[in-house]
């Protein structure tokens, strides 16, 4: 594809927020430092209780507020509906853009068949926990499975898309993949999504155990809604992956009292060992026990949230 600098198309940046005071300044600084300046930046806030809006208001942004219940997909829909540009760039608030990110992505839209552009990640770790997650997800990525392509949602989309496809505001877990799937189905014969390897960005993973608990607890609480949408096979596989470390502990305890469970315990142990060994090889990091610890933590936090979701009617973030 021959790409020349896009001069006529405009882009609106949409950033959903909720208690993002630790990273919003760095995020917006990078947005306003782009070689291709957005025509507007919309902050869609989900009832932040910290200094997020105070810090964001120091930049020339337009602030929109969600009504309860709040959710990431709902915020993205609000931002897309209010965007005034040809292209909408929806990005998470923990994303930091390389200064050429928007410019290199916008060039692809000269091709009228391109409906979406996915940037590339070049992550930098700030804490040990963040480093473990970056390496683990890099090593665990399945290049054979179509997906959003990066671990956070950051995608350039034509504004017209949202006349046909919107994010499902009831979802938390899997909401980005659900949107991508329905979008590709709607435009199967008339559009395409491309990747822009020169549109670089970095994202913040969970810095602390508290953030990790909050993130995977949210995934767990909203998992049943994802399951109800008909993603039975994929949901079952993901649940098995997330449940395995906790099931390993449970089966180990049960084996003490019921020795006939030992084969199950051994099978689960081997599967976990093989997966983390594979992640070590693919990520080129000899961090087996760190990966193992991360798996157990996220499994526990996810299942804790899953049980909360089964008995709670709470909606929103």
C-alpha cells in the first residue's frame, strides 16, 4: 500500500477515564505532542472520585460525563457519538503515544476500504509487576488467533462505523473482542482493518497488587454477561485458563484426603508447567516462577470477582 500524508481527514481522540490521576497527565501530554494534531480530544469520565478531571482540565479537552452505571464500552460509545471528525481514535487512559503514532496511522485511511487501524505496542515497564505482565502477555500471545492485536484497546476507526456497530455497554470482560467481531462481520465484504507497525504506543499494566485485584475482579464480575452473549467455547477456554491455578491448589488439598484425585492434580500441574515454560521460551525471559506467581494471583482475583458477580446485581465499574 502506497501511503502519502493525509491532509483532508481529521481525527478525534476519545479517552474513557475513571480515577486515572496517576497517568492522565502523561497520557494527554503525549496526545498533544503529536506531529498530526487531533481536531479535538474528548474525555469521557465514569464518575472519577480522584483528581482525574482536575488534571485533564489543564489541557484543551472536552469533558463528557457518564451517567450511572458506568462502563468502558458505554464511555466509548458516548465519545464516538459526540466526535466531530472523520476518524475516531479510541484509546485507554493508560496509553502513551509515540509522537508519530497518529500521523502514521492516518495515512492508511487514504484507502477507502480501510475502516480501522491498529497501532503497535512498544511497552516500557515501570515496576517489577508491570514487567512480569508485559513479558507474560508477549509470550502467551497466539499469533494464529485473530484479535484486537494489542493488550489494551487503542484503535483508529471511521466515524461512520458507529452508525452500524456500537460497543455493548453491558459487557466488561471481552467487550473489546465482542465489538471487533461484530464490526468485522458487518464489514466482511466492504472494509478491512489493518495494522500500523510504525504507529507505536506503550501502555501501563497494573503497577500494584491492588490494581491487579481490581482489574481481574472486574473481569470476573462481568464474565457471566460475556458468556450469555453466546461465546460459550471461547469463554469456556478462557475460564479454564484462568481457573487452572486455583484448581491446582484445590485439587492438591483434596488429594490429601482423597488420593484418587491425584491424577487430576498431576495433569493440572503439568499443563500449568508447560504453559509457563512456553511463555518463558516465547518471551525469551527466564522468569518461570514470576510467571507462575502472576498466574496464581490473577486466577484468585478473577474467581473472587466471578463469585461476586454470580450473587451481585451491581452494574457498572
